[in-house]
C-alpha cells in the first residue's frame, strides 16, 4: 500500500503542467456539491427528459429519445450524431450541472440538517431520491427498465463475488453455480405455487399472493445457494489459490450437469413461465439491501478477519482469527447473495436454462470484479454498471465490441492492476455529508 | 474548455439544420433481425444476416414493398444477441419498444427464442423464429411463429424412412445429453422406432456431454449391442468425430443424422467417412430446382459458400413476412394496428411456397411442411434423396 500511494503521487506530479488548470477550473466549479445536490440535479434532468424529451427530439429530428445516452443511436446512424449530442447536452449535462451548482448551498444546508437528525433518515431520503431518478429515467422506455434491472442484478453478483475474490483473496469460480441454484430453487418455488404448469400441475395458491411470497422465494433460493456453497467452503479449509479455483470450477460444472439431467425441472430445455414478479422496485430494494448488508459485513470485525486471512492465513490464525469460521461465513454469505441475484435474474427473464450459468457468465462476473476493483464496494458497483452499460452501448459494433471491451480490460490491468477503485472503504456517513468548497 | 463549447455549438447548429428532411418521406416498414452474430454460433448469425440482406436487396430493387397499391420502403434493424438468453431478451425489447419494428425475425436457437418469444408476445408483436425447434417457443403465444418443423415430427420421419429403406430392426442412438435439441430428438426417435418395431428394438441408447471428443466407449457398446445402424442427432463438429471413430472401430453399418448435420462444415470436417450417409433436413442444396436453386446460386456467388439450412429458413421467414404484409392490404402507420394485422395475416398463410417446402401454419404458429432426406454424395454434396410429408 505504501508503495502504491507513493507511485500515485508521482504520476500526478509528472502530469501536472498542462491539464492542471482546466482540471482546477472544473474542480472549483463543482466542488462543494453534496450527493443530495447531484441527485436533485439528476432528478431535474430526468424530469425534463420525461416531460420535454419528446418535443425536443422532434425539434432535433431524432426518431426517439436517445435511449442509452445516445450511444446506440450514434453508432447505428452517425447522421444523427449532432442531434443526439445536442440532446445529451441540453437534457443531461446542462441541467445537472446548473441545478447542482446553483442548488449547492441549499442542498448542503438540507444535507447537514438531515445528517444531524439521523444517518438512517438521510440515507433513506437519498435512496428515495435515487429511486425516483432511476424510475423516471427508466419510465421512458421498456428497454431502459430491462437494462437497469439486469445491471442492478449484476451489481449484486459482482459485489458478492468480491467478498470472496477481493476481501478474502481466494480465487473462486463457483459463482455461476450458486446463481443457478438460487435461480432454480426460487423459480421452482414460485412456478410450483402460483402457475398452472405442466410440470408442477395446478397452482396451489391464488396469484395475487405471489408478490408477498416473492421475498420468501428469494430467501429460499439464497439459502439453497448457501447450502450448496458448503461443497466449496469445506475444501477451502485445506486448499488455496489454484487448487481452490479448480475445485470451485468443478462445482460450477457439477451444478450445470445436475440441472441438465434433472428432467423434472426441464433439463437442458430450461424452465420457463415464472410469474412476473421482479419489477424495478423489487430489484432496486434487493440491490440496496445487498449493498448495505455486504458493506456492513465487510466493515465489521468479521470482514476485517477476511482481510487478515487474505494477507496471511498463518499470521491470522496466530492472531486468534478463526480462519475456518471466517472462510465458511464468507462463502455461505457470498453464495446467499449470488442465489438471490439468480432468483431475481430468473424472474426478470422469466426463463432459465442451465446453459446460461456456464463459463461465459463466470468470465463476465470475474471481469466486472477485476475491472471495478478488488476489495471495494465502489469498485463492484462501478465495474458492474460500467461493463453492463458499455456492453449494451457498443452492441451495434458487433464483433468489434469483443475487441474493444477486452482491450479496455487489458488497459485497466496495465495502469491500475487492482482495478479502477480498489481498496476503498464505502462509508455511507461520509458520502452523505455536506461538502464545503475547497480552495 | 472553449474548444468544447465551440464543438457543442456547432453540433447544435448542425442538429437544427439537418432536422426537417426526414419528415417528408413515408415511414419505412421496419423488420427486426435478432441474430447471434457473435458468441457460440456466429456462423448461424452470419447466415441469418446474409439471407435477410439478400431479401432486402430484392425488395429495394423493386423500390420497396407494394402494399395495397402503395410502395413502402423497408428497413432492417439487425441486432446481435451474442447467443445469450438475456441479450436476446434485451435486443427484442429494444427493437420492439425503441426501433418500433413491425415484426421480428429470429432469434434462431431455442434458448434465445423461448424467452424472446415471451417478450414479443407481451408486446403483441409478431415474431418468426426460423430455426427454433423447442415446442415452448410458440406454445400459447399467438404472436409467435416458426419456419421449421418440430422434433416430434422429425423423429418419426427418420424412423419411417429407415424402416422403408433398409428394413432394419435394431437401432442404436448416440446423443448429447446436455444439449436441448439432440436430447429431445433422440427421445422422439426412440419412441417412434419402438412404435414401429416393438419395445426393446432400440438396443443401445448412449449419451455423452457437450464438448466430449472421445466416443470410443459408447461406440464399442453400440457395436457389441448388434445394432444395425446408429442415429446421432448431433452438430457438425461432433458428427465428424463420431463417424470417423465408428469407422476406426470397424463399425460398417449406416449412420443416420438429423437437420443439425446440414452445415457446409460437416463434409469439410468429416471427409470421405461421411460419403453415402443419410440425414433428414429442411432442404437439399445439391440438385435443387426452381426458386431454391436460384437462392443457392445467388448466395454462393455473393458469399462464396453454399447456404446452410439457417439461411434458407431465414429467407423463407422473410418471404413469409412479405406475403403476410401484402395480404394485410394496408399499412396504417399505427404500429399496434399494423402488428395485429400482420399477425392475423401470418396465421392465415396457406400453402406458402417456400424454398424449404410448402408451409401452412397451425393454430400454435407451427408450420405443417415436408422434410427432406438427403444423401451425402461421393462428391461431398448434399443430394436430394426423398421428400417425406406428414
């Protein structure tokens, strides 16, 4: 760590002469804006898009509101590029910047008052505001809703893998397996109870009860995944590094094979017709729960024990860290959230098949973890959101997408070997604090 | 900073200038192509894309589609689904809600077509999957159609053909247990064969897992079971290995396959070992006549290889869309109304003359059509041998 800090300082200094003035200007302009200010800025932008977007697209000659910040439109039809850019600038950049800047002092006052009242209240209001932003933004198009839901699920998945691969420093490859277990158990529960299906027969309960049972189904799926995680957790007592990677990889294949051979849940054909339960609010609430609980977990004593096991298992053992218990907890805990993510995934797509939980999914999740940054909640969120949106935005490039994204990963690994935001603690209180102008 | 400002201002000006031109023309008819251009099966995506583009060329050479006496320009919205279920769903949602397509052709493989069909049906948008054989794709989905026959039909076709052609009694089956299509077809074949020859007539029912490359233990078992032929509904890469290994073990009897053999790669990988073998499929490239031949020649000239069944089925799907659009009579410009009209027209299609055979849709959106039995000739070409109709 010491060395890294030093290095970063040096690069900053060597780059100093040219960009510093511009950066200084931007920084001065945007310093002292609390999170609340940014959120209200975004809220204004999405409201603007919601009410004036259609009129503006008509004026600019765009066929529709640019769905993912204009990326898709620009790549598909370069002729529409200026229009899309104008749209982005008018609807997003200017309103966000202006609202955030002008409202900064008011937002600071409110943020300070809120945080004095209680951190929980402040966090709740921030989350409500964030949800409002996402909801209004996604309301414009069903495609945005779907992308957002899958991105949030990817955040859960990445974060839960980060607990093992980042915080505990083991290389586990079993995450798609946990996800599959969660997805299938959760689907069997909901399909069996609420859907007239040719495998499980008549619905046992009326469908209006389904939303109330959905959390139960998800917890059940998560618990089943956690139980399955014992198969990886127990060998992890004696193996580390490459060997554990192989064992966990084997676990993933075992899960896939088992599902393929279980005719009752569809075998390789997959399991469909899950009830439509995973709306945006449900996915958002579960993601927030996941981030909150995992963040608390890794900042607790047990979480610090994970880091101790990562840095030196023997030393940790000598310092009274119960390494077995630590590993067991970490695996079961991470698997639980992977299972919940799997359950949500199955209900967003309303179809699962074992082929989905193979080596490709593993590569995706690992890429998100290492791209975003090890040992960091920020990193996982950034990695999952970044790679998901990038993958979506670059889709029109077809084959070149698979050159660009890996290239980006290579560059990240060269210049920031531990990921974009690694080893950074996520402290909600500090994030919610009012900011005062520096300089 | 100043440069950035200038850039933004220039963009704004250009945006405003380029505005009005798009308004005067008739709105084009948009057709979505949901294809696996990258991922596990890029060749399938390529065939889909090429066939669809060839169709578009034809239409645009006429100056657009003539519907109810008015010409409409056509636009293809081709998107890559990466051969992944969730991407296929994303692409379908995007096409339907963002691009406002009238009809979607694809996805091809069942694992993408089943969830994407759900999306299409929810948004009341017609969809034709040219290649998906899973019954769930169209089941209870009035807006979803397919252009190929189903496995429950193909199984008996092969069983009947072998019975008539060779009068064999003992069958062996070798299939991939982890893959949806081979497993389903193997089971349908087994059932059909046992209906014909009585229980126990399938003397060996051996399986392996995707990406296995050594089949000697299964083949030895099959050889010892005294089977008179092997039925193996596998994809081209496995077909080559299975046939070659069977011959190395001294198994001389015929090996029979299904439509998954119908790729140009089969003969390339398998070589002389595959000459003289039979498989059932959607169409035969060698010895084709009329429209089919015209399609094959054009495709070959343009892209340098004989189109496989995916391309032919996609072509038929595009032509089905065209027929339905013309039958629909008029395009109102209201997307919901036009989609409904198109769906109704598709459901009413009768005796459509496709290059993969005549088609009539059933209630479920599955076509009733004939299968073709193909023999791999001594030149390595797929020769038409026999047509089997339901």
